């Protein structure tokens, strides 16, 4: 089975973890991605925020949530009253999974159109999420947060199991066992859902209101 397990160092803290993750070959996703996108933040962080996987910008820059979804998340966190200095931000899967648009034959002349540079995000599979789990478990053990904020269905399933339903479990304080530890969790939608939705403002306000539940849980 695919797993990051043999790549995860047993000591050395966050620095050793990040360094080792850069060399992870635990599943095939490292092959096409530019680099490992490990979590950012301090081990003193009160809140661990978990997204799905890096996107195009994150893959290029090597940091989580630096693209459009990240900007929206920052705005929503600020509006909910969660201080970014108190957060550790990471993803369930550490490499960008994508497809390239297929080259097609133009109906007019049959001239092949070269594949564009645009890379289309693909949801990670359960196998890939499971493979990458040891990194998240190690981050969780080091940060030992007071609260975990789960962004979207993929992160929810990765952390809480395949029966997780974001529509049913969002916006309430949950007590869950995650990677062998009791944890307080607030789930919400993925911020990119608020970038795509028809009713963006309402979806965004839903995100903010869930994050306010997290802010209250922190006291
Ligand atoms: N979406 C995610 O889930 N994570 C990122 O880091 C960026 C976009
Ligand atoms: Fe390793 Fe995770 Fe990257 Fe797969 S996605 S190679 S398990 S860091």
C-alpha cells in the first residue's frame, strides 16, 4: 500500500518533519508535482486548520493557502476573529494532484493544439489521503492544538472517516478521536466552494459563521 510512514522521522520537531516531507515518495503524487507543500505556522498554534491539498499557486510557491482560496480563507478568519498568528495551516495531502487539458485535434484543420499550461485540480483518492496521513498525524502530535478546523469534505473524510458529511457536521463543535487523540473539531466548507458558488456571498457568510463557532470554542 502507499504510505508516507517510512519517510516520517521520529524526532527533530517541525524542522525535521518539513525537511523529510520534501523527500517523501509515499505515493505517486510526488512525481508530477513541483514540491511538497508542508504545513506552516508555529507549534504553539492554538488552532490546526486542515485543507484538502495544495493548488496550482501552492505547488509553485511551496506554501499552503497562498492562492485565491487562501485569500478568501484569510478574510473569513479575520471576520470570524481568529488570529492568523494562532493558526497552523496544512493540508490532508501534501502534493498537488492535477490533470492537464487533453490536446485535441481542431475540427477545422486537424492541427494539434498543444496542451496548455493550465493545470486542473483533481480530488485526491482515499488511497492518497491514507498514504499522506502519517504527515498530518505527526503535525497534529507536534502542534497539539486546542481545536482543529476542517475545511471541506476531503479533509473531513481524511480526518474523521469516510462517513463524514460536511453538510451535516459543519458549524458545530465535535469531539472526535483523530489519529489516536481526542480532539475538538469544527468542520466547515472548503473556501474554494465560496469562489465557485452561484450565491458566493451566502456561501462565504456560511463559512464565516462556522468559523465563528470555532472562535467561540477557543474562548
Ligand atoms: N486548497 C486547499 O485545500 N489547500 C491549499 O493549500 C490551497 C487550496
Ligand atoms: Fe508523500 Fe503525501 Fe506527497 Fe504522497 S502526497 S508523496 S504521501 S507527501
